């Protein structure tokens, strides 16, 4: 089966610094892939190339067989790629419900409509309700986002990422800043996303990685150092050397 | 059908960019509590001329025109988060269109000229919007916020210099005067008393349209872009397109205000395009509250009122007073009058309901 | 052709006035991140104070010092009363300083009246240098000299001194600089005051060339902004380049195509925005 997302020889140079070097990998539909590596390994840079925020210096990205290397961020969302942010990126001055409404409109046909009231639109309101109920945020729907607890904001973050009904979900440090219990919660949620969604995530939290991922790629100094299943990675001496005991690191960089 | 003025929740604090409000829990409101004041104000304006001397009617006309001007800027400033310091470019364009079309081209139909003025203003906005958004927003060229500010200031100045230079068309630095009274083609002559109602009618229609736009899906997208443009892009919005189109829409309404201004005063000068007029626009927005729908309207009443009082008692000191309004607004009531009035109104409603 | 040389000197001296004015703005904005739109009014105020001193004491050099000192005092008040409360709030700073600019212009009008002040070049600097049948005004040569001196001084401070290094570090990463124990607050306040004093000095030096009337602040502010954008922020040589381009363009424009002079400056400004938004020699901020 052809990979859903494929990168070929991605390289990213910043001035004299090479952040990513000749990275090639693919991810199959329905797969759960984790990208790990110490700080500065190039994970975020590579992630930004996949989301469209950054154009690579060399190489190409293919999605469903199509070259999307130059595609803009919002275009990728319409193709079926969605992302979450490491640092929670919501609409802080609006309520949870409005956050959901705005998120859902992003890929809807009527999003340029200047005539119909959004708050009175029954379909939009119903869809927002469904989205929020799926992440247990419906009770908080009239709370303004900046007053929510961090864990609740993280849940909303994930909800917004799913608003566009994506085929490929790119998660950036999903358990960043969460307590053990909250991380376990996120782990379960990602696991429960179903086989229709493919997930690629950057993570530092090894419990999360081993709890979710089927395959793991380790980046080191911008190159793929090794890849394999969880068991293979867990028992790999090089991985242990590279990390040198940072397995328990929960917070992001 | 009562109108529900939607406002962004309000208390006071700042983020460091366009003045924002830190929200409280949004209040549930009954349609009556909100629709009522709108109807009351409208009725007051309608019957006012029967009770007051004509110069006051004239002032109220001015308040409506400037109110619309401020509202047009708030579409991009308060909702989309685009702080334009050159909005007078569009106000003046609308006004000059009125002047040129009636005096130089010879078209006397008010409605046709209005339409042409809107089109001309929109075209100018479409052209100026290209370099403007080159330097504003996520993914734009220069990341320094000052550049957009300077760009917008430059637009107004540039147009005013064009107006000065192209003497045969625009009357050069003395401008165009003697703009005739509007010819509606309905059979009756236009007087300043009747013009009051014409302005009222046009303003109400424009405000209604603006209200629908900012509360539509498009309007909410603008709010989203203001709050977090990066996220909006990730959600699938073509944020550049939204900003660009909202810029043009705001320009069009400013053009309408300018058009009415031209027929009101009868004269258009290059200063109507320049920074001094743009400064009035953002005083309207800042003093009025960027986060309250009717904010700029309130500010318009205050500013026109103070202007009048100053012209009577301290005519020489108007720039001082004008400047002082800026300073006082920023230092004393930074959240704006709109928020203040809204809170007062809520207290009254709560008190009455209790 | 030969008159072009004289126009060239005029353009160059005008460029140096613009440089002194814009350098002040570039410093306050580039270093402190403060958008101070009273800058044009400060120039005018410097001119008026200086001219008043000349009027009362007949001493040109004293006038320059008076302009610098009085403006530094005003700058301090500006910071202490207003700007320090608006840290990082750029639109508020803009609105506030625009308001103050209006007030200042009106106060100047109130005190000194609406008519333009007569500003004569100081006695020892009047006259013209005769070279090959052309007369090059000595005062303009003097302006160029002063301008070069200030340019050299600021460039040297920027590149060779510890203060310059601190400022450049602060522009890149303020928190880091502060956390390294460097008294950035003191340095940046000093630079801010220097920038404002420069504006005042530019005002009095420029008075014999540009005149002095209460409403000239607006125009000068716009020129400053254009110079800063065209040249780029962050480097003093950028400001000089911007001032040079705009100064020459404006002067030659006025000489050959009257009434459209400033128009070209705006067009250049818009082109730079489209093509090279960070300016000719500007800091690219990620």
C-alpha cells in the first residue's frame, strides 16, 4: 500500500547551520508514528516542513502521492492534514463554544458567508456541540478560554485539531506540560482516534510514545539515527546512549 | 425583530497589540434589554429636529457621518485586528468622488454617484491593500509592527499629495468647493433639514449591514484572525484573503461616510485624505472601545460635541484639546467609553430585573 | 549641469538634517522599541527654543546646547509621565504620542505665534564658498560637517564600544541581555534621551534651511518614518542611507519638477515595502 505521507531527502539549512539532513521516511494510512530525539535534533524543524510553515532547502514532501512541498499551511488542512501546537494555541478571548465554531468553519463551504449569523446557525451549533462533547468540554462551553485550567486547554487544543476531520494528524508534543494523569488521558485519547486517522507525533514523553506508537523514528543532529518498532527502540543501545537517561523528561524543550 | 448588538466580552487589560479586552463570563441577555436601546435611540434621532434648533440637527448629522467613519475603521481595527492609521484615504476618496463627479464630470444623480464612489474607493483599497499586507500578518515580509503603521500613514499622505498635484481634477491644495446639494431624482429639493434624514437613512442601512457582516461566519473568522492568525491558518482559513477583503469592505463604508461628508460641508480639501483625518478615525475607535459594536458611535457624539464647544469658546486651542482627548483616553479610560457604557447599562438592567 | 552640483550640496545637507532627525527616531524605536510619534514636534520645539536663545542672547552655540538640554528634559518627562506605563503597547504609544504632538504644536503656536520664525545663519557661517564660478553656501557645508561627525560618532559607538554592543545585543534579545546582569535599563534610557536631544539639535541646525513654523512637525514626522523604513532599522548606516536617498530625491525633485517632490519619496517608500520590507540595510527579525 502506498504511504499516506512521504518525505524524500528533506534537508533544511539556516545560514551555515544544517538543522535537517536528508530525511526520508513514510507513514502508512492508519499508522501511529512517533518522532523522537534529544533537544536540537531537528524534530521541530522537520515538523514545520510537514505542516507547511517552513520550506525545505532541498527534498520533497508527498501526501497521497501529490507533491505538497510548496503547499501553504491552510491548503494542507483542506487536503486532510491537521496539526496541534506544542504551546497551546487557542482563541483566548472567546468562549470554548466560539473556539469550536470557528475551528469547524475552517474547512466548511460557507466560511466566507457575510450574511448569515453564525450564532444562530443550527447546523454549526450542533456540530460544535458534537465536537465539544467528544472531548468532555461541552459543560465548559460558555467559559472564556483564558480562564480554563491548562489541562482543559490542552483538551480543547486537541479538539480543534480534529475539527477539520483530518486523515493525517500531526501532533506537536501533545503531553507538553501535563501531569501524569493528564498525560495518560491524552495517551488514551490518541489511541482511541481510530484507524481512519493516521497520527505522526513529536514527543519527549516516552510513556506516551510507547503507549501509542507502532513505529518510532529517532532523529539525531538532523538525521535519522534509527527507526523501528517500540520494542526494537526500547532495547536499542544507541537510543539509550543518545538519550542518556532522559526517558522520564515530561516537559518540552 | 430586535437587534442584538453582539459585543466581545469586556473587562480591561492589554495584550500588547491592538487594545483587547480580557473577558468575563458572558451575560445572558434578553432581547428586550438589548434591542430596546437601539429602537429608543433611533426614535430619538428621528424626532429630534422637531425640538431643536437647526444647527444642532446639523451637529447630529455630523455625528452620524463621523460615527459611520469610525464604525468602518472598527471593522478592521476591532474585529480583524488591523490597526490602520490611514483610513482617511478612503474617507477622502469617497468625498472627492462626490466632488469630482458632480463638479467636474457633471453627473448629478446622488445614487449613481454614491455607487461610483463606493466602487472607486474599493478599487483604491484593493490596490493599496497589496503592499499593506505584505508587511502585516503571519507569513508576511517584515515582522516589525511599525511597518504596517507607517504604510497606512503613508497611504493617506500619498493620496493627499496626489490630490494636491492633480490640480485640474482635484482642485489642488485648495480643493473643490461648491458641491451641490444632493439630487435624489425624487422630485423634491434637498435642504439641510431633509439631508439629516437622508444621512440617517444611509447610516442605519450601513450599520445594519456592518452588524450582519461582523456577526456572520466571515465576521467570526475575522475575530479568529485577530486572536490567533497562526491557528486560523492551521484550521484551513486563507487569512490573507480575509484581511484583504475586510480591508476593502471597511474602505467602502469609509467612502460612503466621506461621500455624505462632501455633500454635507460642500467642500473637499486634501487634508480630508491626510493624517489629520485618519487621526479622527482612530480616536473614534480608541475612545469608543474596539470591542463594543456601537463604540465608535458614542465616541463620535463626544468628539463632535467637544469640537463644537471648542469652536465656540476656545477656537484657537482646538488642536490642544483634540490632542488632549488622545492622551486622556489612553491614560484614563483605555478600555474606551463603549465598555464603560455597556457595564453601566448592565447594572441598570440587572437592577431593574431584581 | 553645474547648478546640479549646488543642488547636490543642498540635497546632501538636507539629507544630513534628515539623518540627525531620523537617527534619533531610529535609536528610540530600534533600541527601546518605543514608537514616539512626537518626533516631528520635538524637532520643531528644538528649533523654537534655539531661535529664542539666539534672539535673547545672540549666541548660536548656546542655542544648540539649549536645544539639546531642553529636549532631553522633555524626553525624560515623556518617558516618566507617559511612556513608561505603555511598555510594549505599540498602538497605544502611537495614539498617545500623536495626541501629544497635536498639543505640542498648539502650545508652540500659543507661545510664539503662527508666523514662521526668522532664522538666519550665524554670522561666521554666512556667505558662500566660490569654486569655479559656483557659490556653495558655507552653512550647508557646515551642516554636512556636523552630520558626518555625528554619523562617525554614532557608528563608532555602535560598532566599537561596549555600549554599542549592549544595544545591539539588547535589540536581538532583551531578556538575555538583562539577565546577563547588564544594566540595560540605564543604557536604553540614555539612548532614548540622546535620540530626543538629537532631534532638537537637528531642529535648530536645520532652522536656517527649513525655517520654523508651528505646523511643520507633521511633515517632518512623515519624512522621518519614510527615512527609517527605506533605510532600515537597527543600523546607523541604514538610517544614513535612507536619509541620503530621500534627501537627494526630494531636493532634486523640488528643483526639477516642482510640487511633486515629496510624492517621489512616498513612491520609493511603497516600493521598498513591496520589495524589501526590512529596508535597504535593515535587521531582519525572525
